C-alpha cells in the first residue's frame, strides 16, 4: 500500500528535480510544472539508466535520475518545437 508520506516524498523529489532541470536548461517553471517535469523525468531517467544497467538508489539517486530524464524530455521538446 502506498503511504501518504511516500507520495509526499515523491512530490518533493520531483519538485527538486524539476527545479534543478530548470536551472540547468535555463527555463523557468512554477512549482506545479516543476513537479510534473520531475515526475516525467523520473520515469524517463530511470528507464534510460536501466538501459545502461544502472539503477538509482535513495533520494539523491532518484533526484539525479529525474534530472537526467527531465533534461532529456526538455531537450526533445525543444527540438520538436523548432
């Protein structure tokens, strides 16, 4: 069963990852979009890391994976926009 504290921790990790990605990619997002970007980035980042046989462990590992994934998502979005 998923706990409330687990959901809140996931949202905090996603918000941090989205904010870091915004700083790296030089884009500004509000809190909601940072969380959404971080959640999508977490899925993409973990999938990419799994392809090269790496796994994110702990809060820091999940933040790093989400930032990697979110940068990929933003990079692809910028290419598609052109």
